[in-house]
């Protein structure tokens, strides 16, 4: 049985809900699929959800809480997040039934990198951008996943060409990765947020579909690709931070 919808919210004109909430014809089946995937993931305990607090991730955390599953949640606070994201993190920690853990980079590594390369090193080369992601994201990610048998992400096939083959359960990495929203559309995500009254990052209302660190995220214009606002100065092929790139495909150390 699907998690029940709250009374529909009156979406504010111009909000991300008003703009995007368009359930696909098979939404009920997709919701069932996501719930079944999360229940299956819970059987891999200890299992954890990687949350960036983006739209997909707040849906998954809401589902975990609504289903009462024994799944923890973690957020990587890179030290470069928007104030809106940090405020949502505080609200989420205060209201979530599931434990929300926060992982920070090693401060000394950040200080040394910024001292050596400057605060805007990520714009100078892909190598420096990946080095920054390595310090602020990949190393804390390794700590967050230590001892976990599986993890859960908000990857969807529709997000980019690089994610077009995302499976509900990926097994090609060190630990299984569940992607319960793999088959959802952007309209499905916002339909769920709107009908369940899920708290979300207000940057989505300002045309940020994908939200990462402040220096590396911008709003997109009408007609631009979903991930055009992430690392916009780089080629499309380089646009992953390493979190969702298989180690064998060259994720930064
Ligand atoms: S997204 Fe940008 S600021 Fe954040 S870790 Fe990567 S390069 Fe650094």
C-alpha cells in the first residue's frame, strides 16, 4: 500500500511545486516501486541514505520516515553549502524520525588546499575541481559509508545522459546502491513533495533544479538541461563529483 497523501497544499504561484508537479500516468506504480525498493534496502542493514537535501533526497527521507524503516540518513556538509541548504539541514535533523548524521571534511586538508590553490581553484581546471571534491566530498563519503552494507541515493535516469541507465539496484560497486526513484520523472518528484507537504530547499523555487556547493551551482534558464547549473564551465562528460562514479571509472581518490 502506498504512503498516504496529505491534503494537497495550495502551491504558491511560481513555486517549484506549481511549476513542476506533474505526475506521470504510472505514478502510483512508481511510488509502489520506490517503497518496495526501500523495504528491500532495509534488509541490508546497516544501510544508509546519502542525502544532498535536493528534491529527490527529501522525498526518499520522507518515505523512509513514513514507512518507519530502519535506515539512517547522512549529509556531507562540505563547508561550502548555501545558507538555504544548511537551514533545511537543521530543520530536517529536528523533525526526522530517522537519524540524520552530518560528515565534514578534514579541516586541515581544506585549509591547506585553499592556502595552496586559492578559494576559486575549482574554476581553473577539472583536476583542481576534482581535488576539491576529493577533500570536501569523497573522503567524508568514505567515512559515511564505513561499515555499511548498502546505500541509497536519489539518482534518476532522467537527470542526465550519464545517468540514463541507472538501475533500481546497482551491484557493480563495493556495496549495493539502491536508487528507488530511478524511474521517476521530475514531475513525479514534485507531485510527491506537493501532495505530502514535504519540506524542501527554497533554492528550487529560484530555478535551481540541482543543488550542490554554492561556488559550483547556479540557477538555470528556460530550456537549459537539468544539470546545466552544476560545474557549468566544464564539459558535460566531466560533470560528476565522484560520488556516483564507479571507482573503476576513475573516481578521485
Ligand atoms: S562541488 Fe565545488 S566547492 Fe564543492 S567540493 Fe566540489 S569543487 Fe569543491
